[in-house]
C-alpha cells in the first residue's frame, strides 16, 4: 500500500519542532506514514524570533509545559537561533537523498549537543557525516541556491493556513502545535484511515 505523506512545516529554531520531531520519528515507523518536513524560518512570521533575540518568558513557558506534557526533556536555548542556512541545507540534503540523516543531526546538534547550527562549518560537518560533499555544500549555501525553495515552502504554508510551528497538514486540516504521543497517534491514525477510505482526498 502506498505510504501516506504528511507535510510538516517547521523551523530548526523552534524547540517545539524538536519535540515534534522526536514524536514523529517514533510514529512514522509505527504507523507507516512519511513525514514531509518543509522548512520555513519562524523569523519571517514573527519579528520577535529574529536570531540573537532573547526567547521571551511566554514562549519559554510554553516550551516547558509542552515538554512536561509530552515527556520529552529539552530546554529551549536562551536566544533565537539563526536557522536560515540549516533550512537551506535541509533542501540540499533532500536533493542528495540524505535528508533523514541530516535532519536528525541538525535537531540533535541544536537541542542535545549544544552545536551552533548557524555556523556553516558546523553545518558542513553535519552534511559531510550525512554523506554530502563538504565543499559543494558550503558553496551552495553561499550562493543561496535553495533560497527559492524555502520561499516556496512559505508560500505553500501560507496557502494552507499553516501559520505556526510545527504545523501538520492532515488533508485540508492544518494542525498547529504538538500534543503527547498518544494524541498524535490517534490523529494520524484517523487521518490515515480516512485516506484509505477515500484516496482522492
């Protein structure tokens, strides 16, 4: 049976997206869907999330509450991360067919290993470990070859009313935010059953 694709609009700068990734990788294997991660910089939607600015107390508290609810231990960084290169790198990794390895390493780097994912050398190390050519990766970042694809992701997200982080698109229904794994399992399973009953939608 053909795998169901679930688009997920995200940003590596978002701790909530890291929590979502931890839940999705477990459910993706269990339920057999394919997560299509599509990067959109959070700073394009919220000027307060510009790189280097402090994460506000409201956002911090939201992350702490979500981490407690989901059982995923993580503390948000003190300042917003510049994720532009990391997101373009994800599209380069997709093109090179090593997206999953790169994607996992960037999330782990940012939220588990205290790696500066705004640093191109660090990103190049991640890309190289995932199987990409380091020099070409850096050159492609410098030329912003994937900037148009990030812009297209944003246009697509806007057209689907995917305005938060993360946003899961379940057919015509955008689901913003992340819930405990039991809730996400129910939501994904219901959507997959609907798709099986009505493949045209």
